[in-house]
């Protein structure tokens, strides 16, 4: 996102660009990347903290006095810090790692002067486009219509409707980033700094909320549909288009506005068909983010080593330390695997939608091919989907994977038909993996079984039968009255087990 970090919550990337850093230090390319890795430089309403490294008021920085701190600026900084903490108590935020009330407030304020109310004509156009798109998609997929409600959203509507989803996505990462600092401190320091840690946690929630709010405000002004980030961010089964953004998007194209609207409506409807009829899909996506978050750690020993090298009397050394990447979380192999799973799943979703929409509307819309390529280039240059996941979990979708996924679904449809193609979504174990996207044709022509769905159902049935057999209580003796066997003597008692053996032998387990 413009003005936002391209890795989770503003932490610096491990593979920093020395040339970029040199240009930044020399005053060139001043708009490249965030200069405030924690987001503390941003205040609600657009203000900034003077006196924070990299902000006005520091010696050697614009507005800073030579030889020491500017006392007037320091007082202003403390005053604004008080305002920030006061804002936290007013907005609440739920006490979690991110102040979502502040995020929503900042995003809506940012959008207030950029958007207008929707007209009845816009709402009607959205409803008509979605109805027509659903009709055209029916022959292109086995999944029936998934949306039960169609709406037109303003960017502010998108922010409000999507906030629960962003909370689910952001909480695991923010919680681990915040907790990793405290976990790395010795117990005696944690005990002594209890009140201070609480204040730092509150400020961290504000910082994360400020960054999320700024990002959502910019993202909301660009998204075209409710599923453009790769999955539905609003209420379940609610298909949404954003007419104002679509009109701006159409302005740069040589296609009729109605054609663009219908094509985007088809993409929105296809996403909802997939998510409505593949019940495990949404949780699988969110689970990959949570798997990534669980592995976040911060190397506190490295921080301690670098802290010893900081000269408190030289603010430039503090600035250098903050920009050196010393505060970034360490990426583990488990996290890389989680990100790879998330990237692959998002590519498969996007590739399936791309393929189904091309088959459903390709012959009906003259400009469908051009619009398809335009949206691919939009993703390749960093569209809303890429911006959102780069900001939250440090994931950048690679266009190569998206094209490979679309090719795979197209080949599957040609080889197995629409029913066989869509049946691959029946279970996560049937989906292609990252290696399969490198060679789609090999996946399509590989035949582990003649019918993978039937084999999967057979396996489930066998497991269910085995579980039922294990839970089945022992059958009692066949005598009419309790104790009859013991009354007839030991010989009769010995016959009962033999009879049970016969029964079991006559009904072998499968």
C-alpha cells in the first residue's frame, strides 16, 4: 500500500536494499517506504509526533535544533502522546492487540471527502449486473449461486462490512508481534516494568490500529468488489460491487461501462459460488494466517547487542538502529511453509474464478478477453489483493502462480469436464500443491485412482464403519433370563463364547 509497510505491521524486511537506504539517507526518494517502523509517527487526524526518530524536531532532522533536543518540540510531543492515549480510552478497541475502533475511525475520516452517496441508478445497475452474471455462470460450473443478497457499497460501507474479517486476519499476527517482545524479556524486568508494559501494549494497539486504518482507507478507495482481496470480506453470501470505484476504473479503459460492470459482477458471483459450496475453504485460508502468526519470534539478544551500540547523545544512531531491521521478527521454516500454503490456496481460488468467468461470459462479452488481461496486469502491478496480504502477513502473490493456476483449472475442465474439475474442491487433500502449479499438465494427467472422489468416499465409509464397530457394545448371551447360563452349569457357560465367535466369524469387519 502507498505509505504502508510491505511486511507485517511496519517491520523492516530482512533483505533490505542498500541502494534504497542510501538514497533515503541522502534525501533522495523520500517517498520510498515507511520511515516510522512502528507507526507512532501517525496521529488520528493526520498529525505526527515531533521528536520521534525520523520525525521533525530531532537534531540533524528537519526542524531539529543543533546540539540537542528542542525543548518546545519535546513538550509538544508529550502533549500529543497524551492525546493519543486519551484517544485510546475514548475509542476503546476491545483491549486486543489492535485498536480496531481507531482503525475504523481513521479509515472513514480518510474517505469522508473522497466519496459520495450512491444513487438509485447505481444500485439498480449493480443488482441487474449480478443477476445477469449469475445466469451466465450457471452452465460454467457445478456450483449453484452462492449469494443470497446483492448490494452496492461505498468505500465506507466496505470498511464497516469488512472490519470483522480484518480483525480475524490481523489479530493473530499482531498478538504474536506484541507478545514476542514481552516473552523475550527476563522475568525480573517484566515484573519491574509491569505498568510500563501495559502502556506500551496500549500504544502498540494504537500503532497497529493507526496503520491498519490508514491502509484500509487507501484500499477501500480502490477495491472494485467485495471479494477482490481473494475471498469475501463482508457478510456471508452477500455479493457487493463498489460503483464509484468501478466508474473510475472504467475511465481508463476502452470498454463500455455496462460491460465492465457485468464482468466484475461475474467475478464476484463466482467467488461466492466457490466459498458457499466449499465449506472448509474460508477456515483454511484464515488458518494459514494463524499458522504463520504462531511462529513469530523476535531475537531479543540481537536487540540487546545493538542497543549497546546506540549512543543516547546521538539521535542519529537511534534513527540508524530503527531503520536497520533490528526490530523485525525472524521468519522460521514453519512460517515460510504456512505462507506457501496460503499463496498456493489464494492462487487456486483466483485461477478457478478466472477460468469459470472466462467460460461463462467469454462468448457473451466482446471485451471479456481484454478485461481479463487488464485485471491480471492490475494484480501483477500490486492491486488491492496483493497490497492487503503484503501489509498483513508479508505475502506477495506472484502472477506466475495465478496464471499457472488458471491453466491448471482449464486443463482439468478439458480433461474431466466441468463436474470433474469442480469435484477437486471436495476435500483439501485433492487440491494441487505448489509443485503442481509448476507443472499443471502433470497434475491433470496423473491418475492415482480412476475416480479420486469415489476413492475418497470409500475411505471415509471404511473409517466410519471401523469407528462404529469399535464403539459397538458386546452382545449379551442369547438366554432369555439373566443368570440362566450359570444355572445350567459350566458346560452351558462355555458354549456362550463359542457362539459369539461364530457370530463374529459370520459377519467379518470391513
